[in-house]
């Protein structure tokens, strides 16, 4: 049985009961035949407790053609002003979707969340960003909107699994292709340092997908470090070492030189170039990330690199640069790849 048969005169009241108890299967089309309505139902055991007199039936309910985007699915339920502030994009980390709700849409945020889950079945939880990233741990407050009330998930990308709490650990799923790019540049037997390693996305992607000799990650957030440690086990990675602490304090203690250094902290990575040079040798390739206005790409980042080279009496050669995401209108995340020459 996959539906119930209801007389037309009882159709509206029954529909309200089904919707109010989340029993109506919204992915299927309701059928009308002469004096009766047939409603598709998703949970008969619960339905019998609420409507014991209902008549279960087996019907060929056709699936609705679901809109492919949030905007297409919800725009008819918004007025012109609300449509104007609707954010079209959202982040998905594992089974959690993270929305940014435009000003003036606060009263519709639950509707947005429920609509998103309806058109994307793999999303089990919807959260809302509450402000930006704060503090040295780059944490971001999240408000629960719909689905399973959780903030921990397992995200899958580039042949790895990454367990994390989206509220307490900085992570961007939008950098998946950038992490793949970096891994693609790695040569066999390289020794790599990942500064600001978080829950280990760069560490795990590089260690799992290359013939690297060793990957070393340094992270200051204790919870991110905890998850990174779990992720090494989750992905059966044995050629990586993780350190908890400030990179400026950890690097001198390591007393090691690396073939490649990754610096995925675009907001203030320039303040850590001196520390990166302490871990570099002749020929070390450094991937330096920065947030730049589109008019300053890539010259502003290159100037920071050149100034740091002068302070450290080093010569460097810029190899390439790429845009790897947009953080605000006209502001982009840029990675400059450069090599130390002495």
C-alpha cells in the first residue's frame, strides 16, 4: 500500500492532517478520480494511529518533476523584494547544507530550508550562517533550521572522508578542486608541510592520492586537530604527522626543511611567510593564498611575497597563479605558486 483513498468532501481536511504530520509524500503527484482523491503517503504505521479509518490503496503515483535549483523551487512563494535578496548558492558539507539568508528573508528561512531538503534528498540537515568567521580558530556560528539537528558530518571528496563539526572547524567544500590541483602537482617522495591544516583536508587529499614521502600538518584549533587525527585513521593514512599549536612556534621546533609548503589561510597568510621561509630550502615550492580585490589580482599577493623575500634575503620565482573561489563581490581567493631560488 502506498496511498489512501479519500472522498472529495473530506479531501481538504485530510490533506491538512497529512501535511501537519509530515505524512504526505511530496515527491509524488496526487490523483483525482471522480468522487475520490488519492493521496501518496510515506509512513503507514504512523498514519493508522492518526487516521485509523483511512482506506489504504495501491496506486501508480507519478513522481513530480522537481526543480533543480532552490530559486526555481521557491520563487513563486516569495514576493519581488524577497526574490531580490535570495542567495542562490549555498555550501554543502557532507549531508549538511549551509545557507546564507538575505536580509528580509528571516521569516522565510525555515521554508527555504525545507524546500532545499525537498529538492535535494541527500541533504539531511540545513543550517544558517550567523555572522562571519571569528577568532584565530576561524569558527562560524550556525543556526539549525531543518532536518536532523546536528553539526557534525562526514564529507567525501577526492577519494577521502573528512569528519568535522561545521561550526567549530573551518572548512570549505568549495576548495575541493583546488586541493585536487595541489595534489596533482606533488612529485614522488616529496616532504610537504601544510600550515593551518584544520581537520586535515589538504593533508588527507595529498597523502591519499600521491606518492609523497610525508605530509606534516600544523593546526592551532584543538578541535580541528582532534578531527584531523581521526581523519588519518578514517582514511588509513600512515605517512602523515600532525602537530597542535601555532605554526610560528612549531616550525622552529621541527628543525626540518620541506619540498613543498601549503599556506591555506588567505585572510592573513602574509603574516606567516617568514615562518614558511624558515621551513623552506632552495627549490621549495610554496602555495600562498590571499583574498584580493579583482583589480589587485595577482600583483598585491606577489608584492607580499617579494617583501617577505627581501626581509629574508631570498630570491623567489613566481610559477603561476589561480583564482580558486570568490569570497565577496569582486573579491577572490587567489593562490600564487612560487619557488625559492636560494
